[in-house]
């Protein structure tokens, strides 16, 4: 039942909602004949598309003209011109009186792509994301409801924008986990987009150079039409990739974090006056602060994860709760003075590069250097103006960036991604390596890529070095099928949270017992459901609360939900459940 008006009026007073006076002009009704078009028909908009781009636009336009719900997957290699396709399609929607939403995975990308689109669409476009101030959001929504805005560009929360006559939602880099919100209210922007377009009889376009296995599998089975762009614009070649076995570097006596090959290529790139990008998916200076005598690793007292050392400020910081403390002079465990900083982070990469190439101008792009307002744009602006020779960064620089003078990309430690405790680790490694490699050689100058690893034989490394998405897909999908992982099953994960470790462990075992009571076996003793756990969560303690998890796998989502529902009801009758928080995630993106 819809809430009573008296309850609705309480929401603004509690800070849970905003209100506007809605006059006749804010009904949000838009009719084709009443719209003053502002599609700038300039040279860029009329620029000739490549044959592949033209074919994709034609297929999506046909889907739009049907005025019925459809989801399409666009698989286009890095540099194939997907953004130009998005721009052209949005222009078509506007000409026909509709509106569109373009989603990008991260807030940091919104301003860059918005500038590109505003050159064509002017003030009809607005940027929406969770980083806006309350007043800015209110003004934006008011303009949308009044019909002043017809294009919304933003991160995942922009999927809810109340655009009138919404006909198209585009998810760029659809594979990115950033589209999934883990905090309440939990949702995946892709699922919300599909539901909205299903109700409005519109089109969802999923775009990526490295589609998620789930999306590409759906395309292979015919559930989703597949559109492809296999060539870069102007037929520029994808950059050659060299894989360096770091085990051999040690044999050669090279103790640096940079292989001899990467050092040589960096030197030659600097001599040519060209730019390089060095990627490492770890910010800070060191992974661990550790005692050399007893092996004690200094951890966050509340989150039970290793603190990261930062040279700026000479502090150790927890990257989950932001706890900060000064490194001890002696080991808290054994009293030894042999405290050392180990590991590789972006700050350490920056420092070592400065030591190798003192004359080089270096910038660093990670969470720590982009905390202040406009810092992200300022760093990229300097690099774009060629005020720096080398950009060191995390995955923030892996996508959506186009620098014509970048001819070398180095991946410092591919193994950091590959060895995450998650069945999707290989998929994410392949995606990230492919996206990072795609930053090189995007203009007339040829590019090259160096991937450093201790496991060059891994299929994710091999296929990424060959730019072979299809080869990786078929190998990985076979692995998933053999082990009964998504997309062949669904997973629901329950995380149990409590400030007392003993209670949460007992609660996790009680939940498993409650679930097992509902399992029904066939005549051969087989079941359609699997229970995984209980086990400590990947982050076993967060903000001074202990966390254990139980996962359930099954092929049919309805069966899975009902099974879990009944199991949780039985668990709730156990006194141990009192006070334990349950965090339930359907098809979580990490395990």
C-alpha cells in the first residue's frame, strides 16, 4: 500500500526527501512538435562514421524505432570509437523528441565525457552523480522535471534520473563493478536500466571492449543481440604487448621493480619526447609495514587489514575506515627495531622512477592525489598538455582516457590482480590489462605495452597480451561451467556481522544448519543447491565488527530465494541470532 500523506510529509523534515512546488510547466510532458532542438549540426556531428560504427548505429536506431524494450551488447575494441557511436545515437533520440541517459562507471569520468557531449548538445545536458551537493541535485532534478534537460550523463545513481520520454540508456564499460552499489539500497545500475526501459518500451545499450562474461554469454546464446566493432578508428593497430617474466629478472640480478626491458623502453620514450603511463592497482607506498625479525604485520585495530605506509606525512593508513597512525620505531610484538616497509604501491613506483630518470616530470593519479576538488581534472590536464612525461596510477587511468602522445604503457605487477581470492580474478585481470593496454598508440604514433608478471603462463595474461577476448571468454567460460560458477548458477551471499567474534561464528554455523534443513535430495542423493561456508569474510573485521559469510548457489533464482527465505526464518528462531546483522547480496560481484 502507498504510504499515507502524513508519513510522506515527515520525510523532508527528517532529511530523507526534498520537495518542490510543481506547477503546470513541471509536468515533464514533452511532445516532438513542442521541442526546440539544440542538436548542434557542426562538423563533428556530421563526421563520417566508420563502416562498423555506421552498422552499429543502424541496428540500434532500428531497435529504437520499434518502440519496444530491447537490450543490445556492443563489443568494441579499445579505440574503436564507441563514444562517437553513443553521441550519434543520442542525437538521433533527441531529433525524434526523446531523451537519453549515458552512464559511466566512475564519477571521475563524468566531467570528461560531459565536455565532449556538451560541444554538441549544449545546455540540454546535465551531469548527475552522488558527489553533488544537495542543492545542486535539487536544481538538477527540477530542471529535468521542467523539461529543460534531455540528456543526463553520470555515474550509477544517474540511472534514476526522471527524464520525460526516456528512450535510451547507455552503460559505457558495462563490465565495471562500480555499477553495483553494495550499500543500502543495494542495486545494479544495469538491472535498473533494464527494468526502466522494459516499462517505458525503450532500449538499453551495453558497451565495452571487455564485456562481462555474463553479458557476452547471454549474447552467445541469443538472449541479447551482439554488435561488434573490431577495428580501431582509422585502422590504427592495437599495440604489441611484451610479457616479461619477473622470475628471470631476479636470475639476471635485477632487483628493481622494473624489468630491464621496461627501463629501456621508458628511456627511449623519454628521448623521443613521448609520454608513458605506468599502472599498478595499489595506491600508497608499501603493501605492508612488517617486522623483519618476527614477521609481525601492523594492522588496523578495527578492520584487521594491513595498514599502508605513506611517505607524505610519514603515516600508516587503513584504506577501509581511514584509521591513521605513525609507524612504530620498534615492533609492538617482539620489540625489535628491524621495522621495514615492503610491497609495491603507486607512491613507491613514483619514487623509484624519479631515481631512475631524475629529469623526467612525473604525475601520480590515485585516490590519495585526487581527494581535493578538481584534482583529478588538474592532473589529467597537465598530462594532456604534456607538462609531464610519465603518469603513474591505479585503475582510475585504465579507461576513458585518450592521450595522443602516449606510446608506452607499463603494467608493473599484473599478479596483484590475478591473485585476489575471487573466482572472477582472472576475468578482472584480463579486463584491466586490456583496458590499460588500450591507452597506448591511440593516435598516429604507434604504441607498445609491457606487462610484468611472475605467472606469464596464466591464460588471462596470455590472452590479454594477444588482445584475444574471444579466446579468453571460451577458456574462462569452460572453467566456470566445470566449477558451477556464474553465469551457470546464481549466488546469494549472507554476511553475518557482530561486534563479538564468538557470537558471529556461532551464528554463521547456526545459519548453515538452518539452511541444510531445507535441502531436498533426488533419488540419487543429488541436490540443486550448494551451501558454501561458513567462512570469515574477505575483510574479517571492519569498523570493529566481525564478519563471517555463508553463500548459496543454485540455477533457479526463484528456488534460491525461497530456500534462503525459509532458512533465515528458521535461523531467526535460534536465540544466537539475536543482535546479529545479516547483509544479503544477490549475485555479488566479489566473493
